[in-house]
C-alpha cells in the first residue's frame, strides 16, 4: 500500500496530505478528542432528557390524582408542607 502511494503521488503531495490529515484530526477545534467529548456530553444530555420526560409523566399522574381525590390533596399537604388540622399536634421525627 505504501509503495502504491509513493508511485501514485509525489513526496510533496504526500507531505501536504499528511499535514492536512494531522491538522484535521488532532490540531483543529473539531479534533477527534473534542468529538469524543462532545459525544459523551450528548449521551449524558440524552439521559437527562429521558429522566425529565419520565419525571414529567410521573408528576402529571400525581397531579391528576390530586385533582380527583380530596383525601390525596390532604395527604400531600400534610407530608410536604407539614400542615395540620386545628385539633391535632404534629411531631416531626428525622
């Protein structure tokens, strides 16, 4: 293969091609290492997108339950906002 390239192209042409390849893959802003880093970021962001889509679906289901059932609203308020009825005491144990 190397002999084929030497007979096909001059040494100057091979040098220019080599410089262009080295520049394109290793020196430029969009080099191979940056590309690998960008791919990792894309994968991480896709995972985050999937997480937030699932979270949105769960939250919509919770919202529907809260809108339909008064007991669910009361339970939610008691657990998250520590509200209570007038005739009761609430103790928070951590």
